[in-house]
C-alpha cells in the first residue's frame, strides 16, 4: 500500500490515548473516562483541561506537523500530572507510552498538578531543565539562540517572576506549527537567488509562492523540521528531515492547473543525487552528481569524444573511483576563461554560472560523505516560467521560442544576450587557437537530452513534444535519451538498455505509455538561465506553487544601505 506509512502514522496518533491508558486518569482532570477512546476528542478535552486553545487539535490532521503537535500534546499530558523531569520529557516527546503507563498505574505518585506558582522559585527551578528540552525540540538551536541573549540583556528570570522559557516556549512551539501549516498548504516565502528571471524578477526579490492555485502538495517526507527546507546547516550537511515515513505524491484540489507562461516554483528535477560542495554558496547548489561524474569521465578521456564514447563505461567507472577516493580532479581553466572572455563569450556551466565558479581547481579530498540523496520535496527550489504544458510541442530558432508552431508569448521584461559558448560543442573561433589538454575544460553535451545524437543548443533547440499522461512513445536508440529519466527516475521503472533492445521491468518493449504530466520551464533571462534546455522535463509532482507577488525587494547595498527597491514591493508577477 502506497499510503501505508501515512496510515500507520495516523493510527499511532488515534490510539495513543487508549494505549497510554488515559482512561484511567481522565476523571482526575474533570473529564469522562470514555473521552479517552474518541479520536481527536480526547486531545480536545486535554487542551480544555489544561486551559490551552482547543483549536490546536486541528494541527493533528496536517501531514508534516502532525507528529510535532502529537509530541507537544503528550508533553502537556505528562506535565498535567506533575512530571517535569527532563529525561521524562524527552521520553514523552519520542516514545511516551512508558511514562503514560506509570501515570496510569501510580495515582499516588502522579497526582494532578496545580499550575506552576511562578512566585515560588523552587517550583520554577524544578521545571527549567524540562523547559529547555521543550524549547530545543520546538526550535533546535535557534530557540536558545533567541532566548539566551534575551536573558543576558536583562530578561533573566528572577525569583517570583515567570520563566522566560515557559513564557515563550509554548508560543514559539505553536507559532512554528501554525507557520508550518501555512508554509506547506497556503503560501511560502521565496527569495530570488540568481538572475535567471531578470528583468521580470531581480536578485534580492522576495516573493510569496501561492500553494492554493495549483493545489497544495502533501509533504512527501513528513518527518521533517517544518521551518527550514532540507538542511539546518548546508555547509555541515545536517539534514532537516528523516525518511521514517513517506507519502506518495498527493496534491489537494486547486483552483486550476499550471498554464502556459505561469511563473512557477518547482523542485530541481535533476537533483536526486547532488554534491554538498563547500566551495559553493551555502554549500550546495543544484549540480547533479551524475552530470559531474560524466564530465569528470570526459575530462579523463582528454575530451576525445570518439575515445570517450567508445569506452564510456570504463571512463565513468574510473571517474567514480576518482571522486570517491580523491575528490574532483584539478584542471586548469583560467586560460580557457581568458580566451573565451576575449571573444566576448564567457563560458558558462549548466546552471548559467561561469565555469570558473565550479572548477576542479580545489580538490575536495573525497566526496563520499558529501553525496546527497534528496527526496522530491526536499530538492532545491527553482523558479522559472512555464513556457509549455503537457502535450505542447516546442522549438527554438535563433533564440525565438515557438510553441505548437506559433511564436510564443514573451514577457516584456525578458532579455536576451549573446549566447554562451555551448560547452561540449565545436566552437569555430576557439578552435582556431590551439589548446593544450590541460587548458581545456568542456562539458559533455550539457544541452538536453545530453546525447551526441542531438546537437541542440540553447538558442536552436527541438522540435520536441512535452510528454502528457497517456502519450504512447516509441522507444529505440534515438528516442531513449529523451525518455530515459522519465521511465527510470520519475515513474520508477527498472530500465535496461541492451544490445538486443530496451527492457522495462524485465520485459523487452518498443513503446512506453507516459504515466504523468510534464512541463517545460525557461528563464526570462534566456542566455543567463539554467532551465529545461539543460535538464529537460519537469514532472508534475515537482511543482511547488505559483509565484504570486513580491513583498520585499532589496538590492546589493542591503536594506539599510540604500538598497531598498520600493517600487517593486507588493507587485504581482506577470
């Protein structure tokens, strides 16, 4: 069952009061014994008994925050019976049943506690370690980073005064839960990190991503900290999620589907395995391990395309071992950069960044611990314009985009520039000057579908049909590069390409029925954007939401240095 993990999670929440023998103590807090057996109503009654907002019970319904709410209510229950030991608090958060059973069977030891008397320092001191634990689980590290400086500035508790950790703990916890629900199901803030959408969107624009228009997507990895995306500290590779529970792609009803020319935020489609590279801003950008691996192998073949394609498996295995054991090979590219800049065409990588920025000039000393496997909803977020929807056909001729044979609408704020050198392709001007092997750095066919049979570039591309659910496509040596990733990575089939043909799930086939819908995304800064021209189709389950409006825009000088762009605030995104 695809939803087994989700079902088990809810069953744990449903039956916790009964398994924890709450019925033995419900009358002690002024409620009926039978209340313990009614799902959700039992938590509702607990909240009322503890004089907490009753509507917090609704947070138990939302995947992604339901277990945070569950843990907080469990802590509330044990505290109602006077248990403030910090070890028992951790137990109540992670696995509450042993402490529940003790409370149920030892009524003399665990009596209903009166509210903490904040005028009695001894009572406050007794619960302070537990409050620290609760604050840490509510807001790891950040909570104390906020609270402790406030204490040092004069907000430290004095005898007879309310503990700051108690005063702010519940507020912080439930503010996080409420914010997580809003962020997951209604709207999410997003900051523009690069110039790929200029001049429509500028670096430093901060916007709201509307989740309701296309329908909110249930979190696929609900065991995650709800405020951050995929990492507490990218440079340290500290994940903000665990894979204990997973939910298949499920999208709640929205107002409409994605349409042509919508500006869309989506998860980076090619980043299931990425590299946490300390040379990069924030440690990780969307470089895929598979692309780096093939580029490394191409480098080892001395950029000899014939040699590389003849012995591709050998060079890829050699590159894999090199990356695992020693890191990325050092290659000298400064001279290539200088020559290409002299021609007025700076070389770019597959993300639209100068090649020098991702160079092998610094060895990592092995990448084994830096390889990251990302679930779909934890891949990096990208923003582009959806120029083609499922079933559309696209073609680019000399920078002009055609959709279904007609010239496509182009944003009035879009911009075009001189095309970067198509890496991995022949460039006449550069070829006129001899290069030593150590001076070269070329990528192996970075333009989708990343195959020698398709000598496309970002300015002359296609024709190509965007797959639609139900499409039946021919599979052969020519077409498999277009659909390989759809079949294997996005739709989860076992794919094998053998000398005698193509096999899917062990069966030889010459056709394949597309199961999902796909989209084609391009940046408005057409020659400074890494988009579908480089990594292909975007699956429907990667769609995060619709870019609604900018709420803040700050330039390079910063908010207090004159960088505020007031005219861009609260502008809709066309």
